[in-house]
C-alpha cells in the first residue's frame, strides 16, 4: 500500500522594510502603496497559498543616532492593510504581526475579530513580544519588560483574547466575561460575535526556550528560521515533543520556517543569480552597518572590501536601536574572523556569508525537490516564502514551482474550504464559554 505524501503548507511574507529586499532592482516598487500589497496577496491566492503575512515595525530604527535609511519609506499598520485586502481577495488567510507588549487584550481582540468577520474567517495573529525600551518610548507605559515577563504577559494576553472571543456563544449570544490575572484585569461584554472560524489563528515567532514553550501551549503556527535541514529537524522535533503536556497532538501546530528562494532555468544559472542578489542585498554600506552592529564601534573608516578590523568588539556598546542583535559580540566576532581567515574573505564577503537566510536555489524542478524533501524529512510542515522583490517577487514561484508541487501531490490544486483553519487542516476550536 502506497503512503500518501505529506501535504505542504505555503504562505507569502510581504518583503517590507529590510535589507533582504533588492530595492535597486528596476522592478522594485513601493512598499506602502496598496497596489503592492494587492499584487502579492492576489499572486499568493492564485497559488492557493494558506495565508499572506505582514510584519510590524513600531518605531523607525536608528544607527549611530540617525534613522536607518531603509525605514524612511514607512511602516504601515498591518490590520488596516489586511482589512482592505479582505475586500479584494476571497480565500487566502490574512496574518498580522501585532505586539503583545504594547497592546491591550480587549482592544486588540476586537480589531482581530473584526478582521475575521470582514474576511469571513481568514484572520491570523502573529504574536510577538519586545523587551526594547527604545521602541517602548513610543508608548505611554515605556514598554520595557524582562524576557520572562514578556512571555508570561504574552501567554496571558492570548488566553485573555481567547476568553473574549469565546464569550459569545456559537448561537450568537453575548455573555459577560471577567478576567483577573497577573498582567490584566478586564471584565464586561465583548462587542464582536464569534467568527466563521471560531477565532483567529495564532502564529508565534521565537526560538528561545520560553518562546518554544509558549508556541507549544498557545500557537497554531510557528514562524521560525533555521539554516539547515539538521537544524530544522531538531527544532521541529523539540517543539512537537512539547505539545503532549498541553493535551495537544502534533498536527495541531504547524511549523513553517521563513525562507527565500532563487529560480532560473538551470541550477548553475540560479546559483549565479543568487550570488548577485546577495551582493546587491549587502551593499558596502550595509556591510559596514552589520559590522558595527556586532563590534559596537564606529567603523566607517574601514574598507568594506578590506579585512575585518583587528580591534575587538565593545560588548557594552549599542550603536543600533530597534534591531535584533547577533548574539554575544565577542563570540560572533570570533566566528566571523575564523571564517574570514579560512576563506580569505573581506568584510562585505564575510557579512554575505554569515547573514544569509536559508534559501532554496535552482531550477523550478530542483526547488520543488528541495521543498518536498524538507517536509518529507520532518524539518517543517511548510514554508513562509520571503521574496527579494516588492511586489512581483512571488510571480515566478507561483507560475513555475507550484504546478510541480501539485504534480507531485504534495500541494493543493484548489482551496477546499473557505477559512484559514480549513486551509491549515486545523479543527474549529471547541467553544469554552
């Protein structure tokens, strides 16, 4: 008896404000005009993707006291964009990144429930946290939370939101709610009825032990980043093994790493194209910025095409604000130096090699094989694709790779349901009113 191949889930990440987007490409368009969001969402829906995913930026990042140039183009609010997209799409899920540190449960639960109704059951919430006092300056509370506190707050935030969503019966009757916990004390009546998919899908992005535990307890999808098949399998096994203690089965949580891809007619041409894309993503200016993030020093006098500096990083310095760090600066510098010396790499070449995300590179058939193999090996349930162009970077994948995945029987040929939960194979949550 032949076993059916594992089904793959696919999502599209809008390539917003980041250094992975090749803004210098003449095909690059606006990352704030609605037409850009519409183009990518419609392309993903044409490819029968599970959902369209927006990131969030709550403050313009700074480097050496100046706004980082990529941020000047703007960072629109996710739920507003997705509400507009609900009117021009019909099946694809709509996922917003929303911060549990700087929002409040009642207000955010209402906004998400509204999107879920406007889209007829296609809303998702990517729950993120922040310990960043720099970002918190934009908010009345100041925003700083210790790592442990931000995850306990996020867990209670999600639980409270679910209490609010469940306060309406499936028959459409509102019931009073009352929540008094460590972080939140709210009570009253929720204003939005239960949605077509019961409540929005919850996505979690985080790789720390606290983040993994939070995902196992509360998330429907994990958005992660792992550079190799081995790392992906280790993460997949670890997170899935945590589900049983919460009374959950492995199928109730989908693990979807964020990945890039490069396509060409042949594998050789694709690798050549990928190398050129990386050179364009890591400009000389971006290479020095990445170096200064690690070293914590002004290195503007360094030649990007020259060797790494001999001076050690200053672990206590912070030239960049609003950015995720690379880890222990001294350890990162040691790894970069070892790689640079081993391969004879310049600053720019070292940054290119050390900061690239896991990519699938090759002809459409090769990329289809790679994706299928990754899922078959138990390293992922699917992928969140991050194109390098806004907004047309997904077009080739949908036109050339998706048909091959369908031929292999690993990806749907059409939507069989109308809600995001149905796309993901997740049951409607049991009402706990």
